């Protein structure tokens, strides 16, 4: 049986570390062509085959509600960062594709952001990073 006090301490530590790291990395987006939320959308889309993803897959990867994702995607379409069209396999859904401008903005920021992440995670060695990755994936699957 899991020790309840230890579980709460571990959760609080994880939450506070994530909150601090997010706050620190907000600087990566201060003068960027895309916001942090737009970057998250483009991350999912650019990793998908042909830089095209179902809107429901984008929503599943976001930390905001489905209506908020829909509004964000609509703003990104207006800004020319992504294109949106009906899902050919599911007429009720949509797919989004990174435009050339969106992919370029993503790549430009991804280099800076990846460096920032690596710097902030450098207090952990490779084995600790693997353990952290594995543990957080286990929590997400539970």
C-alpha cells in the first residue's frame, strides 16, 4: 500500500518543480513569433506525418479545454500558422496542418526552447533523466 503522506509530498514536489520550470521557460516565448500554447499545437502537428494531425489528437496533448483549443486553432488559422479542414476519415472531426510559415516559426523557436530545456534539466544525469521520463510516463498511463 502506498504511503499517503509520501505520495502527497512527491506530488507537491513534482507539481512545484513543473511550475517553476514552466515559469523559468516562459522567457523563451517573450519575443517569439508564437505563444507557448501555439508552440504546443505546432509541436503536435509538426511531429505528425505530413505535419498534419487530427484536431482531437492536438486537444489530447494540450493542457487546456477543448473549446479553448478550438479557439486557439481558429486564431492560428487566421494568423496563417496552420490550415484546418474536415477529417477525410471522420466527417465530424477536423485535421490541422502546419503551413510553411507555422513550421518555420516552430523550428526557429524549437531550437531555442530545446536548449533552454536541456540547460534546466542539466542538474540531472542521463540515468536520472531516463528514470524521470519512465516514472512520469507510468503516472500518465495509470
